[in-house]
C-alpha cells in the first residue's frame, strides 16, 4: 500500500495526526467546505446507523417515542431561561435573512432543543393523564466552534439524539435520568466495546440550566478524558419559565419535573481512538459496516473461477446469518494490497481462500484485533465465524477495560497528583466540595473534575487541595 | 366526544379547514413558534418512520448507501450552478453571524444538497472503480415559504430524503432515474395505498438545473394535483461546474453523469387527504402507528378484571405477530368516547370485548375504512386479524384507485377542458410541445402540465390550444 493511502504515523508517536489520518483515510468522514463542519461518508454513517438502531430499540422498549422539531428557534424563545441562554449564546448561528427579506426576531440554529421542545410541551400537556411524556429527537445540533476543531470530537454541527421527558414527580424524573445513563452505558459497552465510568458532574461542569448532570466518561489513549454522554435532571428550572404544567387528580395546576439527555457522533471518535492501531481503524463486529471480508487468492484463471465461486458461496451462507460480508473480487489489486486496505478500514475478520485451501476444503481466518490466524473447514463456516466475531467483540472490550484500569489511580497527595496527571491518568482524589479547590486544580494543572462517582465517599481523607475534610472522591483528568 | 376534540367540519364542505383540523387534532403535527414551521409529533413521526424504513430497505437492497451532509452551505458554493442558484435563492435562509461574529461568505441553509454533495464527490471520485456512487441523505431541507403555508404540503422546513448518484454512462444514469421512480411508486402504492401517475415534467416545470425531471403525482379529493416525488436526470449539468470526473479505463479524464431524487413528508399530507373522512384520519395498516386498538367494555369491577385480562392476552398474541396494538384501559372514559377518539386518530381496526363476548369466547372487529362489524372467536385471533388488516390495506387502495380513475379524463376541446377543470379533474389533452401553449393554459385556467406520460402519444389529435399537430398527451390539472 502506498504511503498516500496507508497511515503514515504511529498512534503513540503523534496521536493527533494519527487520529486525523485514520478518520479521513478509512473514509469515515471528510471536511466540508465550511471550517469546523464535516460530512459523514457512507462507511462512517453505517457505524452511526448501527449505534442508532441499538439505542433506538432500547429507548422504544422503555416507552420513549421519536419526533421532529425544526432547526430554527426564535431568539425570544432561546433567551427565556437566562442561565441556559447565556451558556449557549456565544456559539449560536443566527439567521437574519430569508431570501432578501430581513427577519425581525432573529432565528437561532438549534444548539439544543430544550426551549423549543418545552414551549410545545406546554401546549400538549393538559392533565396528569398526559404524563409521563417521553420524547426523543434524532437530529443535529449546531454550535459554532472557534477553538481547534476535530472530526467527531469538536465540530460546529454534529449528529446526536436529544431526549426530553416530563414527569409528575421529582422521584420519577430522577429515576429516568439514571435509567437513561444506564442505557447509554450498556449501549457503549456492548456495541462499541468501550468501558465507561459514570457519576455526576460538579456544579461547575453541569449543563447550563440543569439541577444536576450525570455523565459517562472514559480515558483515551492520549490520557485525556472524553465525555461520551450526559443525562440531566432539570428539576423545575425549565417547567416554570416555559409553563410546563398539568392538572393533577385534584384539578390543581402543578409544575412538572423534567429531564434531558443526549449522545452524539462523538462516540465514533471514541471508537476510533480506543481501538485503532498503527494500521488504522479496528472496529468491533457489532457496529462494523463490513464484519467479514473474503479475499480470494489465485494465480491462474482456472483457480480464479473456482475460488471466487466458493467465496460467493461462503458469503451467501454468512449473509443468511444476517452478517455483513463483502467479497473483494477486484482483479486489479494484489491480495497484499487488499489485506492492507481492509485492515486500515478496520474490518474485524478476514477470510482468505487460496488454491491449497480449496483443495483441502478449508479457509483461513485472520482477526483484525490480534495477528492470529486459524483454519476452519467449509463445513464449520457458520459456527466458526460467529464464534470468532463474538470473541473479537469481547477481546476489544477486555483490552479497553484493562487500559482503563491501568489508567485509573487513587491519589491523595497533590504532588503525586501532578506527576500522575502527566502520565495521562484518571485520578480518584478526595475533594471538599468547594468550587475554589476545583478551580485551583484546573488553574495549576489543567485537570477538571470529570466524574463524581455515585458511591464517591472512599474514606475520611482530607481534600487534596485545602486539606479540609473531603465529602467525596472526584475523578480528575484533563479532558477533550 | 366534545366539539373541541372532534372534527367539526365535513371533508366535502370545507376541505382546507377539515385538513387542518385532522392533522392537528389527530396529533400528527403542531405549529412551531416560527410561521411556516411545524413539528412532527410522535404519532406523525411514527408514520414517517414506517415510510422511511420501507423506502430505506428498497434503496439499500439496490446498492444505495446513506450519509450525512451539514445543513450550512457557503453562498459561493450555492451559486456555482447559475440556473440552480437563481431558482432557489429567493427561498434561502441566510446565516450571517455566529455568536457576535459576522461571517464573511454567508452560509445558506440547505434548500437541497446538489452543490455541497457534488463538491465532495469531486474529491472522492478518482477513477472508474469508484463508480457508480449512489448515496442517499435522510435530512431536512429549508426553503422560506412566503405564500400560504400548510402542514406537510408547504412548510419552510421539511423532512425528506435526497439521493445523489454518479454514473459512468448516460444510459446507466437514466436507468437509475427510472429505477428510483419505480421504487417511489411501489412504496407509495403499497405502503400508503395511494395510486399514482408517473411521467416527465415539462421544460417549464422541471427541477432547476436538471436535463429533465420525472414525477409521480396523484389527484387529491379537492381536485388539485399533488406532486409526490421527483427523480431528476442531471446529465452533466452539475458534473462540469463541480468537476465530478473520473479517469476511465484508458486513463482519460471524463465528466460523469448524475441523478438526484427525493420524496418528503408531503406524502403524509397526501395520506391524510386521500383516505381521511368526516370522522378524521384513516390510516392504511402498513404505516399506522397503532394498527389495532382493543377497547374493553365492562360495567362492573368483576367484569373489568376478566375482560382486561383477556384484552391483554389477545394483545400479546398479536404483538408476537409484530403487530402494533394498544389496549385502551382508561377508566375515566366511556367506550363511546374511546371509539370516537381512535376513529379520529385513524386506527385501522378496533376490537371490542364485552361481558357477553367473553362468555361466548368471541370478540367484535370494527373496521375504520367501512362501518362493518364482524365477530371472530378467540381461537381465530391471529388469522382473523391479519386477514382483516390486509383487506383494509387493499380496500383503501382500491377506493383511491377508483377515485383517481373517476377523476381522469381525455379532453380534446379547450371549452370542455375548462369545464372539466372546474370538476377537479386530471385532464389528458393533446399538446404541441410549445411552452407558449402551456403558458396560455396556465394563464387562462390556472392549470399546469403535471405529468407527461412516458407513453404519451395517444393519437394524432391537434394541440388543444394552437391546433398544430400534438407531439404527446399531457396531463393537466391545478396543483398544490
């Protein structure tokens, strides 16, 4: 494979350049003509579709419905919840004209839909009978990024889902927040093979407008933490300004309790970073657009026909198992070129069939996640392939889990904290709960509180900064 | 049912008001805070999801892949194909600011993605090996509507899909145009139970930038034609300005041939208009969010428990057949209220189970498409229900087909043309091919050429306007 086509830097030598090469060269994405915007190419979109389908099924089976909201929100509506508006306003794209006509009340492009959704909900909800209302929106959000942008991780438009629910009781809303966080965790761990830590965000880091934010995060190979999904308890912070209220069973008008939550295509970025290697992408079978590629190997026209025919036969058998399989019958490329090409694209399993294999009634399986070859006979096709794919999915998860464990450390002393941070660690450290200590750490090290574990109280150790009694451990790291 | 909840006008008395009431009261949609924009509520979105899933499967099985393009397109790119730009520019929403920063090259909100897609394609396509390229985008388009807006039929943002393909030969591209038109026709006829006429648009009515446009249309109950999907042959009109070219097998740089095509949520509007009645929505089973509603009927607590338990048992049996079923166990409403409610929402089949039914081991089936009741025993549940649902789907199609036939007429004389037009007809009339005659008809009657049938040459009759020899029959009507 020529340099231009293959990945030319090593993952552990120039992580940032490696990442950019992988997402572009594996045809996941490309830069759009506007700075900060990307397109999702079919290969990347297929991963999004798998992820979406898995999450969508879980949401539907827990009583959520999908709907659509327009992308344009009037400024007057966006500004109705003050904290929320102040948080988002520097990033809003503003529409001022339609054709040659100037628009009076400027229209913002959806940075998130709380304001629009709740202005609708306030019309739709009349009585307790209409609750809970649990609606999800698969759309894109737009936030003008001025800092350095990066495909999937920081772009001015991104694909995501945003869920918005309304409940009669505070308790039910808080249960929803946690149920969603668990659905996110399950989806990411099972589909993307990425283990995550869950907990709360600090007051400083929470979603603007929320009472509190729960989060799921993991550590990337460069030692930086990545926020991979959030689920917010909004309390009545929005129901009051937006009049989201209902008549209770005693016919009394009552403000409802709300949640909102979202995951974005940032998860694709995580997938690339966590599993990729120097050859390129490594995809977990559950979300791989192509799970198996068959590369026929032949040197004569006679062999060609017999081997291609067997390859297609094997492909049909596997398609019947609902597997996504591709036979690479391109005559103009050598088998070696094809191996490199599909390795770069991260296809989990390669099947090679050559003349000797055909004669022996067998084929060679080559795993992408480890350089391990094995033979199976044609009769073993279905079971053999399914077993290996399951094993790849598990192995990728276990490797990532091992990495996360290695990169997670309890630290009680600030000097050690600074040293370990340079090693790219998730640090569990005791914290007094004061935002001043949180800010002091941020200022001197660049680390934030990423996650406050739900069971955060490790011991009675003093706060790592002020030495006052700690109220919890918090997980610190530098973040994306 | 109170007046406020039910439909208060008759379909044939005030069609426009009837339509608006149905789409709002059946909870398909609601008005967003910006004039001309609507939201799609869960009940409406579910119809869109069914339609999307059916079309998406057909597109995938014919080798199309999905992808994502951002909504923002720089003005400089939009203006690259002159005719196209002039056609869309009065409707474009312009982003001029991000936060407080003014943007140099204004950004248009996607009115359609030809320009953006092809600027990407030009980077992706290197050689004949990369073709055909067949990509589809499920997104929304934005066109500022200043004329009277109407939910689903004319809104400033609408959900749709836009397909964009690239081919080596003109023939292959033209085959794609027709293949897509056939897929559209099949989807609309089979899923929505709406028969359509297909053919070409005239030069005057074609898509701006296309060589020619093919279309699928049907007549609505108010006698106006509705364009329900278009598939365009773009020739090399875009490949030249956008540099969509490839190295052929002789290594010669060659411009490619292109197509684009789309259908939108306008199809939901068609569905409402074609099948609805004075009671509200009537949904074909294939796309109904709820295909069957079970209304338990009881007068004592003892009956209640036994009947609800049987209703849930029946529901489980039908769920196992992948049917979408709902048991209406609301105690606060009478059966009569529930009947009206679900009839307004268009649920194709209602099952009633009362104490006498339970005693006899049977239930009552009530069809939404005709006021016909029938009994089946509990043992006949699966087969009985499936058969009725299939029959409803067929019956709705046949009724619509009958209506379309009644509303289609051959007319050779202009006086008769004007008279029949007032009767709300699709008129097949001989046309010389001259745009002047087309414009003369438009001016004096308001009718356009909706469709030029592929087999349009009926006879050697003279043009209905100028009396010169006709080259084809064209189908005229007033349109939406």
